[in-house]
């Protein structure tokens, strides 16, 4: 079928009189949405002309490689892939969204189509079929031998006919960017292949190019209608997350320096090198400083100006929170044992921008006691209880209530921590990360101190390297066999054995005697290495926690708080 016809947009529908902005009935479209069908080739022609755009309130892309190849596989097999929803408006309008990844600028006239529903599918088709992949980067290909779509990195990008000999029994995989244009595909297909094999390439390309995608097209200039359509379209099926709904309905109206909505908070914190706080956590902090019930905020009733003010307030409060956490030994959000303190401290630092020194000491104890004892995890009700403990005009009472929730300050038994199997993803594993990082670990190749944002930038799953294979020793799964270090081309065991920088080794709890034992490499020598290092790291962890939790120190409030209480009584 033909691509959607271009026409002038109708006038916006009338709104009911006498209603406030928060309670307006949904506006009515002057022209109802129309159903149509469009081929993939025609759809991507719109994208190549810059007429297919992504509105500012769209959620971030979340599909992984499996989602992408399965989409093409469904199309090649003739399966339905769902309906797209496009919003047509004049290209001259101010709000025409953003291009697809590596997409062209918008045209100067005519119509453009904003993707209301189907962004993931359209982006996948655009990247797989319309863009030439970069050498070495993962791309989708059709493997002729197995008759399946797979994701692999192409070492060489073929731009013309395949210029090498081919074996009919193992024909080359078809890169998807060769399939969109029939002429390009026919030039690419190896001439040495038998006719039946060539036809299979042509068939794959034809089925993808001519696949008919059902679409709905809505028209108009009223952006409020678009928001309502977006909201209702995504209220069924795979639901948006709360932060995505917030940004779609409210955050998309709030922008500065190219950032919108919850992204504004990220922008305000970027220079702290603490990493990206999860957007859902930022939204919880936003609710906390507003005094809302966590998880119950309905963004539809928010005034954008008030929301912007509170969002900037959330950024300021989280900035103070991050600075505080860094000062007490948390180098990066990836090493944060629990989410709860971020939200609770954001509310506290919003209400009390300059807490007195004793309050900060008590908050440090609250954080580390709760982290070690597991008091900051659990159900969402626990988070709400902690948030409710922070009252206005009662700084010291708020801190005391929080500290009381950690229970009696009883020192936990950490003596076996170096002998226990460690999971870096667990809260205890995050405590260990913080303790190890407090010793300023250095790169064993360069000798440079490790930088938190560089080390933890991709999470924690690859920062605790196994030095020897776990099955070599009973201590193979313990902290003694883990090296807090970025991945390098050298095996971790070799990295330790060949390092001649005693200071760098010492920053990882490895002395010369331990290194010699590892170099000798016998079973008993490896045991010696793991035992010696486990004992060193155990002491590091225990001392780190004890110095911050201060189990035996009295938790008395500052003198001025006692004076205030006496006056009040």
C-alpha cells in the first residue's frame, strides 16, 4: 500500500468550559484516527526523508538483541508484529520531535509523522535495514545455513558483490542492510551460488521489504491530544514504568540544556562522577521531598511549573545526598548497598540543607549499621516508614527516629566474611566493594589510581575479577580470590604475578610473599596466596565498617537539641 498521504492538519478540538487544567476532560479529535497499512519499504522511506520522528515524551529504548532479531524473524515468517500509531503534523510546526538514531534532519515543508506507539519496532527496522553497520559492531544477519536471524559483528562490511569464492553448502550470511533495496541485494548475492540458493536470498529480502504493517494515523496540532493518546495506548499491554509515564506526561514539558524531565536531575549530578541514579529512584526522591506517598503519585494532576521547581529541588537534595555518601565511603552508585538511603536522605537534605555536624555523624552510623544489618532492604513499606520518620522542623528527632530503626547497635560477626562465598550483586558484596575502594586501589598495569566512574561505569559484574579458577581451591569463591580491577587483556593471575609495583599490589592487599606464592603456582602455594590475602581483606572490611558504624559510641543528640527539648518541656 501507499505511504500515508500528506495533508493540512485540522483545527484542535474544543475543550469543555469551566474546568481546571488538572481536571480537563480529554480533548476530542476533530478527525478520528484512520487505519491503514504500509510496507516496510515505504515506512523506511519516510524515515530516510526525515519525516518519521520521535516525540520528546517517548520512553528510552529498552529492547535487547533477542527482541530485535525476533522482530525480523516474525516478519520473515509472516507473523503479525502489532499496529503502529503515528501522529501527523506539519513539518513547519515547532514541536516535531527528534530523528531516529543517525537519522536525517526534517524536511522544510510537508508533513512529518511522530511515533506514538511502535518506537522500538521502527527503530529496530531502521537500524537493521536502512543503516550500514560499522565494522566490528553487532548487527543482525540472516544465516542461510541455519535459516535463522542472528546477531553478530561483521569484521568486514561488504558494499558491493561478494568478491570471494563461496561454497554452496555454506552460503554467506545476509547482512540486513543489503535486503531493503532489491537492486543492491541482487548485486550482492554471490553469482557462484546455484539458482535455488539465490532465490532464497531474494525471498528473504522481498518478504521483509513488502511486509505490510498495520498503522493508525492521527492528525492535529493539539499536543494535549497526543499526550492522551500516548497515555491510553500504553495503559494496556506492556506497561510503561512509573518514571516513563512521569516523563511522558510531565517531564517532556520541562527542559533545560537539552535535558528533559528526570534527565534534568542526571544533568545536575553528572559532575559528581557518582554514576547514573536509576530514574525510578529519582522519581521516589521527587515524591519524598513533596511529602507524597512513595509510588502513589499521579502525574496527570501535576502543574508543570510546580513540578519543575520540585524536580530542581530533587536535584539539589540528591546532590547533597551524593556528596554526603561519597564522604562516608560510598564511591559510586553501583557500590550502594541499598536504594533506600538515597530517597530518605534526599528528603532530609531537602528539609535541612545544612544539618549540624552531630546529625551528620549519626546519619553516617545509621547508613552503615543499616547496610550491614540489612535494615534498608525489604518491602516498599519499609521505605515509606523511613521517609515518614523525617519530619519538618525536627532535624534531630528525624535523625533519631531513623537511627532507632537500625535497632540496638550490636556489632555483627564479620570474622568469616573472607571465608564466605561473595556475590558482588548483594548488599554485603557492595559493602565489600566500598571497603576495598577505601584503600585507593591502583591499576596493576599503569599504577594509576582507579577512578570510580571509570571502574563502575558499566556496573559491578566485571569489576571483581577472579584471580585463579574457583575450583582450584575451597577459597576460590571467596573475597581472597577477587581483584577489584578493570578488565584488561591480561589474565588476572598473570596480572598479579608480573606486577613489579609494590605500592599497586599493596593497594589490593597483596604483599611480596603472597605474590611469590602465586608465582610458584603449586596447589599449596595458591592456598597460601588465598589465605594470606583473605586475612588481609577481612581486616580491611572489619576496620572499614567499624570506623563508620561506631557500634559502641553513644548516639546522643547534639547539646543544642537537648537544650531545645528542655525548653519545650
